[in-house]
C-alpha cells in the first residue's frame, strides 16, 4: 500500500514539474487518487500560476475545493472536477472571471452550485450524474454567455423540463423522462 502511495505522489510531482519546467498552461492531475489538493503544489507552482488556464482534477477522491485553490489559479478558463465526491463549491468561484467551462459531472451535488450563476464568462456547465432536483432557472436565464448546461442523469423536477428556447438562451441537456409505469 505504501509503495502505491509513493508511486502516486511521484506521479503528481512529475506532472507538476513538467508543467512548471515547460511553462505549460495546463495541469493534469486526473486519476491521481488525490483526497485533497496537495498544499506543496502551491509553492512548487508559484512562478507559473498566472499562466495556468486549464486544470483537470478528474477522477480523484476530492471532497472539497478550497478557496485558496480558486484564488491561486485565478486565470483558469477550464476546470475539470468530474468524478470526485464534491457537494459544494467555495463562494470564491465567482472570482474566476475567465472561467468558460466547468465539469462537475459524477459528483455528489444535491443542489445546483449557485455561485456558478455569477461567473461572468461561463459558457459550459456539466453537472451530469449528480443528485440535483432543483435548478435556479431565473439566475441561469440571466447568464449572458451560457451556451450549454448538462443535467443528464439528475432527478430534476418537471418545471426544469419546461425550460426550452427561447425561455433560456442555452442548450439544456436532460435525460429522457422515464415513462410512468402502468398499474
């Protein structure tokens, strides 16, 4: 077990070093078995954080994202947090002024993460396979740049299904309604 943990830490370190040394604009820490975002990464990446535009933390074991993560990587345009155990986002997410796409699919959200409704550049929100029943449709309708909201495989209420163009200016992706079983 310790050998596997050591290999996982080494893999994360290699990926971080590659991003820093090559001045890449993305950091891919998907499938690294992370339970939290490693604090040491903030220090290791301090010289390049302003240049990081895309981060993938998909398919880890994250239960939360800290406000420090959001404020450190303030220039993000894409954030992939799919396949974790997240159930909320920090309010600081609203400070990501350049964020265009966020993937929160396959997490544990029971409610639509409302801070997203005030992220000004957001074009794509993926919340597929969560536990969301209610959606703040009035707030979403006022998101000028939103192009796509994926709510497939969520137990959304019937009122959300009534939201069609031109009521909302974005593509709303929902799972087909289950037929009502006959008695």
